[in-house]
C-alpha cells in the first residue's frame, strides 16, 4: 500500500490544502478514477505516470493543453509512504 498526497482547491482554484488517499501498489481503473475525482475542474482522465508513480506528477498532466491551467502549475501528486 502507498499513500498519495493530492492538492485540493476551492471553486475559484485557490489552494486550500492536501488530501491523503491510500491506494494499492498496483493501481486499477477504480483507484485511478478515485484519484482523478479529487482534482479540480474537468480533468481529461488517464495519465500513464499514475500507474507506476515513483516521482511527483504535476496535476496539469491530467488536463487538456487547451484548458487554462495556470493556477494549477507547480502542484504535484506525490507518494508519502510506501509499504
């Protein structure tokens, strides 16, 4: 098991804190969707780095390049604890 730290935002995309989610080492579709639903706005879904997360993933990787993600830059999904 590992714990992912996901940044949380309010309706105006202001950073409010982090949420920790415990997931299996091998992420299945349901677990990936659980992580994606924690992201603000309308993420485009699948990000291949999420399956084998080792280093932090910038959350803008989950959005289409045409979306305005300036306020989401420099926020990352990261692993807190590996078990």
